[in-house]
C-alpha cells in the first residue's frame, strides 16, 4: 500500500523516506564537521534543487561554516540539457577558501564537469563535492564525489528539493517514477 504521488502526468512512489534522509544527512554533517575543523568551509549550493539538502546539511554541521547559492542553466523535463549557460549569484570571494559544492543529484555529471572549472578559476584552496543523490550508471564523466548520501538506479526522482516540471520539491521523502 505504498503511497502514490501524482505530479502533472506522472506517478511516483516512495524510494527513500524522510527518516532515512535525516539519518544520513546528519552522518555526513558529522563527517564534514570533523574533516574541516578550523577551516571555515563555504558551501556553494547549486539552486534550485539543492536548497533543502543544503539547509539540512548546514544545520548538521557543528563547526563554523558559510553558505552561498549559485544558479546554473535550468534542467528541463527528464533530461539534462548537458550545458551550462551562465553562473548567477556567486558574490563570495573564494580565493584561498575551502569550498564544498552542494548538489542535489549527479546524473550524467555534465553540470559539475562544467561548474568545477569555473570555481577553480576563483583560486580556492580546495573544492569538495557533497551530493544528496548520484546515479552511477548514468555518469558520463570522471567525478570524484567526497560525500554521497545515496546511490540510486538511473530512474527519475523527485522530492526533498528535486522537481518534475517544478512540482514535488516539497515532498519530505524522495520518490521515484513508477
Ligand atoms: P547532470 O548534469 O546530468 O549530472 O544533471 C544534474 C542536474 O540534473 C541535477 O542538478 C538536477 O537538477 C537534474 N536532474 C538529474 N536527474 C534528475 C532527476 O532524477 N530528478 C530531478 N532532477 C534531476
Ligand atoms: Mg540541480
């Protein structure tokens, strides 16, 4: 009797519960707090999808830390556009900083493959990646991910910040397309 959620023309079923997410995010927050002690890391969260993960992750971190939000070219429908047109909103000086990118989901890896070099140009001391989800079977690039909450099958998912045509971001769990 799994709950079915309908968004536009598609139906979704629960894949990862809010309790599982909470436990995993708090574990990753604990690791980040240990690994970056004394470094005042700055989270760079990629909007829109990562806003909920970023907010929960930051609250699970107990050391000094900062956050800044950036926006990249939008993802339309079920397929990644495969290119970034613009980087909007980054007004933090990253020179010498410890940067942790916060992403909602790594699918093909196109987004991060274009985004990471843009950040590197700003001269940070280090760049790490924290992602809520990754679809290893869909990955088309070599990307070293430092913190992954959940590896999933290459299915379309929504919830906890992720959308299907802008709906579903407010679901507290993660739901997969049926
Ligand atoms: P990539 O560039 O192919 O790695 O895709 C990354 C971006 O595509 C993510 O930040 C999401 O915005 C979007 N995306 C990829 N897969 C999904 C999905 O299953 N549901 C919702 N958005 C997705
Ligand atoms: Mg995204």
